[in-house]
C-alpha cells in the first residue's frame, strides 16, 4: 500500500514540476523527479529491511551525491542566462 502512495505522490510531483517554470529542461526535470521516486522506493524498502541508522545513512549519501552531480551540471552564472524582470534584450547593435 505504501508503494502505491509513493507512486501517486511521484505522479503529482511530476505534474506540478512540469507546469512551473524551472532552470531545467523538461527532460532533466523528468529525470530528477524519477530519480527521487526511485530513492523514495529505496528508502521505504531499506527502512523495512535494514536498521534505521544504516538506511538513513544510505539515503543521506544518495541525496548528497545527487545534489553534487546536479550542481556540477548547472551553469556557473545563472544571472547571464536568466533575464531579470524589467530588463530588455539588447538588439544587434547593442542598444
């Protein structure tokens, strides 16, 4: 039953994250949400099989690894790529 609830939460989260603007493309958003779904399933399974301390440590290591790999793939300076409100794009002549 818990696996059904995790799957339902995955589908709701995926729908919400695809509707809101993000710095990630749709493909990357789907990939990240799917990875979090797998981590949630792994967490539920590990808490039923392992000692809670070991399961928590495993999930913490996976979360840190994922955040490190995700941050390594982000552009260095998002301010150059994201236009701030009120700013206009310069035309070909730089005006």
